[in-house]
C-alpha cells in the first residue's frame, strides 16, 4: 500500500442527545448577531406610507437651519422694532412725514395693479404732472402688499408690517450670506444682527427704501451658493447649483425695484464682482490650474438669463427717471447738494438720536454735524468696530481675505464721505463723472450699508474663530463639552450687538382724513400746502386715489412751487384762474392746519364775484371752482 491510499471508512456511531439536568436554569434570550441591524433599511412590511414620508419631510423642513433662522429673524424683528405692531392701524414709526409718503407709495402701486397698470408712473399726486411716481424712489417691489385693502388704515397696517419684515429680511439675508462664506452659526448671527440693527439705521426709519437692504445680502448669498463659492473653501465646482444662481438674480432684480438710491450701487457692485470673477477664472485656468475647472453650460445659461432679467428690470425702471430729468432738468443733483449730505469722519462714530444706549450721549456730536445729522449720523456700532478689529487679528478668514475686507471698509468709508474727502475728487464725485445714473444720488452717506456689511463679515470671522477655539479647549475636558460659562461667552458678542441696536423711536398717531376731503370733487388742492403737510394729504388720498395737486418727493416741481406761492392770497382772481387752467375743481382749506400759516385768511375770505362756491364745514372751508 502506498502513502496515498486512504484508510478504510468506519461505520458512524450513534450520538446520544444530552439530557438536561432536572433543575437547570432557563436558556438566555438569543442575542442579536448585528447590534446595528435596527439601523438597516426597513423591510417591505416596515416601509413608511406616502403620508408618513411627507410628514417626515415636512418635519425636517420645519426644523432645518434656514427655517429656524427665519423664525428667529421674525421674532427678533418684532421685538427690536416694538411697539411698531402694537397699534399698527393708528401709529407709524418715527414721524408723520416720510413714513406717510412711503405708505402712500405702496398703496399707489397696489392700486395700479388692481386698476390700470399702464398708469403706474402717472400717480394721483402732483396733478397734473406726468411721471410723478418717479419723482423719488418708489418701493415698487412692495407693490403686491398694496393689493390688500384701501384707505388710511390699510396703508398704515401695510407700512408697519413691511417695516418689521424688512428688518427680518436684513437679518436673515446677512446670516445666509455669511454662513455661505464659511462662518459658523454664532458668527453668522452676529453678522445678521449687525447688518439689520446697526445704530445708523434708526435715523432712517422714515426711509424704507434705505432700510430695505435684506435683498442685497440674500441675493449675494444665493449667487455664491449657486456658484459653489465660499471665502473659506474657495470655488468648489462640484457644489454648483444653477437654480440658486437664477434665484439670486431674481432677488437682485426685486431689490433694485425698491429704489435706485440703494439699488444702483448694488448693481455696480454686482458688475464689479462679475468682472473680477470672470478675469480671475480665466487667468487661473490658464496659468495655475493643472486641469480645467468645470463651470457648465447650465450655470452659464442661468447667469445669462438671470443677469438679463436684472439688467432689464433696472433699465425699464430707469426710463421713467430719465423722462423725469428730461421734463425737470433741475431735478438732477448738484455737487453743492451732495456736499450738504456728506458726512465727516466724525459721523461714523456718532449715533442718531433714536439710539437707546448712545442717542443722548452723542447729542453734542450731532450738533457739530449740523442740520443734516439725520443723514450723517452713521455709527455702525462700537461693538461691531471692536469685533471687526479683532477679526483682523484672529479669524477663520485668511490674512489676504482679511486685508481685502479691510480695504473694502476703507474704500466704502471714503466714498460715503462724499465731498468731505478731498472735495470728492477722487472719491464720490468721481463716480458722478464716470458712472451712468450716479448723479441722481445726493446722499453719499447711505453707502454705509456696504461699510456695515464688510465689517459684519470681518466680525463673523473673529466670532467663529472664538467659538471654534472654545470647542478645541473643551476637547481636553471630561466629559468633552464646553463649560457653561464658556458656552455663554460665545453668545456675548451677539447680545452686545443687539443691545446697541435698541431704540427709542417714537410712534406718533397719524391724523385721520378730514371728512370733507373724502367727498370733495377731484382734482383738488388741499391748503395749507408744504412738504410736510402734503405727505399727510397723500396718505389721506389712498381711500379713492383722487387726483390731488399736493405732493412731496426728492424735488419739488416748478408747477407746485408756483401754486403754493400763488394760493397764499387765495381766493383771488389770479389764483383761481391759474387753478382752473390746471383743471382743479375743488380747493379745501383745512381749519386747524391753516391756523398760523399764510393760508389762514382764506378761512374767512368772501368768494363774492369770483365765480366760485364757498361752503363751510366743521373741518374745512370748501371752494368749488367748477
């Protein structure tokens, strides 16, 4: 037998079953072989229904970071602007001047949408002027809000709601932008608070078109997200989302429709960003990148379509303003007028009177700024200054990025100073000479919007670095979590920024419309007529939008100036003949408002031999010219 032969097989023997002991312990429960099996995909029987999936998706959406940021933005806006929503049908923030004008603007644009949109630019005020709605920034983007309700009460409620919402959008927009750039949540919240509640904004409570800057930050956030770009991580083409790019351009178009005072500089900033990005992309692709970085036809198409829509929106709106300049050449801003509203460097450290922490303390500094202190008190916030300075030293942004942001702050401060920086040339007036449309902006100080945004980005870099350093320190603790005091310290910058935004803004009651005006035959003239009184008359006219000679805007047309002067002797033949020539049917002289003005004699003047009918009412004397 060789070594490969197998041994003969043996017959298997029977194996006896073991017998359990009589009093043996019960067998333990079987242990699941895979401890993580419960995290495996559900079996077919355990698959959720369509309704359950919808509910889960809704829950995730409602608890998403952006949803929570939106809730916080709204709650914060209500609290920081209180008591705006306490009596929204009767009061208005700051005063009964410019806010009532802008309440009328939203009412007029909504009225046009419901009636005849072709008459948008020919408003019921400044009768019989054409293109009168383009005499100042129009808040046209808020026109949908004007679809709801008519009359004074609806106009006030609408204004107060939009006043609160624009603060919420400013916070949310800046939060989204800084988060997209690479900041942490706490840093983004600080940036949002600084952008929405900077002390200088309190003096602009009557200029809704100046305060409505949330669309700027939100559009930039959407465009950055769509292109897969952030400051912290650079351009990441794998993250590009063309839909966000298109949405960003649409938001930018909406922003510019609110007014060119803030919208035109935004348009030029977008143009500068687009040109710089295009040059940088092709230069790096040719000289530095070892392989082409994708951009994509879809992304290019969305930029082309969105950019065209943005440009078309601005261009169509500009046509009306060019027509106004053609009809009223004196409406164009002069260098002298720009100098009136140009702040010195002191203005960037001076708070408006409406600031709770600094208003009274800075009264002397405001006196030094002169009569235009409302436009030249431009404090972004001392806490913001401190955080931005800290951001130059310790930040999540690179040194190069910090220096570029600081350079942007310096440049925008120089431009915002207008003629106070070496006469404006080089500077703000250089843009007057070079950029189309820039000569229509008389208030250079409003460029503080960009100063604030750049400071907020610098501050967010410092706060995020501090939070991340706190987390690093916590890793050495047992258990590994931040000490409660350290956790609270990370929120201190947010609390301090919000504290500087607290206000003592007044909320006066808006006078009701005189009953005689509600029934008077139009077109009508209401006396007395002056810039402040006419803004009340405009908001009173929202009940039926009857044509009125009264009006107020960024400039006063020659016809209205003539009528105001001529009617100081009303009723006399010269003023009556001129009013009839214009087509005026009724003149109302308000009893209480006319007292102490040149128009007071009309309250008792006879109308015999003038071909007019005089009727005395409790609230006014009504002269019918027809």
